[in-house]
C-alpha cells in the first residue's frame, strides 16, 4: 500500500481539523485505477528552523496560517518550488495578489465589480524617506470629492484585509471622515455599495466543488448562513459558481470563498480573496459535513492521481477572452468556465469520486449521525461560547446538523 502524508498548517482552529482527521481515518484505503491501494495519514505541522535542502515528508499541505505568519509562508514556498508539495493554497499569489489585485484582475475580465478607488494612507508609513518623497511627489486629493463622484453609500475596507476587519459602511461625509481617520496606516479601498440587492450569496469552493449559500451578514455569525435551497435561479446560480471557480483557477487558489451580491439579474462580486475561508462548525453548521467531505475528496484526488501544482498563472489565456469584442458577457463567462474546469480537471475529478470514493458519502452520514460527531459539536460549543449560553447553542447546532442528516437520508435512493 502506498501511504500519503497530509500536513495541516493551523492557527487557532480545532473543530474542522479534528473533523478532517477523523474522516480521513474512517474513510480507509482508496484503490487507484491500476489497483494499487492508497492510505492516508494526517499530521499537524509544527514550526521550526528548516534547511532549504531538507526533503519534506508531506505530499499535500492544507495551509491556514501562512497568510499572516511568515516562517511557515517561506517554508511553503520552499516545498512548492523545490519539492513539488501540493498546496492549498498558493502562498505566492495570496502574498502578491491580495484583494486589490483580485479586484483588478476580475475587472479586467469584465466582471461586475462595484466601482472601487484606492486612497492613500491616512497616516504615513514609518520610513526615513517619507517626508521628502511625499513633499515632492504626492498630489493633494479631496476625499469628499471622490466620495461624491462615486456616490454614497460606500464601503471603506482594507485593500488586503479579511474577516471583515476594518470594513465600514459609510452613508455620508461625516462617516467618511471618521472611517478614514480610524484607518491609520492601513491602505484602504472605497467601494460603491450595491444598494437594494436581493440576495447575498457566499460560495465556498474546495477544488472542483462549490457550495453556494445564502448569507445574512447583518446577523450574528451562527445565523449568517441560512439553510436555503433554490434561492437563486438556475442561471444566476450557475453564474455565481462560474465566478467562484474562475477566481480560483485564475489565481491557483483551491480553498477559497467568494461573496456576490445579486441585484435583479446582475451578479456583483465584492470579496473573493480569502486565504483562510471560514469552515468552522459553528458558522457552517448544516453545510459543515459537505465542506469536510469535499476537502477529503480533493485531498485524495490530488494525491492518488499525482496532480501537480501549477505555479504558472498563464493569465494571457483569460485576457484573450476578455478582449474579444465579438463575445457577449455570457459567452465570456462560458469560456472562463471551460478554462476553470480544465484547470480543476472537473470531469476527471467527478469520475474519480464516483468510481473510487463512492463509499465516502455513507461514511460521512454514519459519522455525522453518531456520537463522535456530537461530541465534537459539544466540545466546539464549549470552546466558543460562554458557559451560560452553551446549552442553547448545543441545541441550536444539533438541530441544524440533524436537519442535514434528515435531508441526506431522504435524498438517498429507496
């Protein structure tokens, strides 16, 4: 049997890593097309000095840490460049192509990103050459005039931020000034708000799979993902999936979330560069089993088939489609989707899951419907909420997970 070691590079998370470790263990060996069996071990990676010529033991690493912690980030670059370790996600593009670059790229491809302006720092960076350079080259600007031209309401948000940190909804000049004053040394975007939108759709993509969920950002985190089916028309739903996969294929991201606002028939991507997308049990609840199963499926597919990471972006093929004046927006989306499906080997992946991982759905259902998963749920609630609220939240999440179990059983063939 050929064994594969999967590394988890983690911060403060415990729920989904424990779930992933359990599912990979319960899944058992997987037989490849030639008949060879493949087994999987999962290990949490520790951080320590590393020799650039050391050979890593990992076949694949799921990274949830390197977007802010530089030591593991540089280790990931080393194992990608020197050792062909498969990474979820690319440390190269998440470092150089954060939200700002993602906006630029998707605007270039014609997506309906709201009007966005980058504004200089409120407070200058601490650099010895700042005063001279600013006096000689920085142009004065009128922030109020920029906002008036764009039109209120607006959002001010960090150009490279995440988890909604530093995001401010701005209704007028007073709010604009307050938000800018508070931004300090953070570089910020001003972005036109999409007022009166019908649906906020948040999609989580893991490899070749995408789950589109109805999102309610105004509610507490445990209620933001509404359990709702068919809340988008088939056409809009397909566009949201296409945008999500296009972003990921373009940047070589394989574990990412994408936020879209749907207003009438228009889909506006507003946030789609998330190095550490939310997969916590207390957020996803009903959708959590799918996320862990999808992560397991993509991990197995990439390692068993020998899929290689592609560090070359080859953006020209996307821009060539964007520049064609003979194609409509819908036709361009279709062409982008074909490029994305080629990158993710979608047909091959689906065939692999059907022929090699057909047992996994039953494994997931038995696990989620059993005492081990319930113990994980209870432990997660106890670690997340104050003692006085724990009973309420245990019941809340048991109800949502129980609904997933009932829906999954009802969908099984008679």
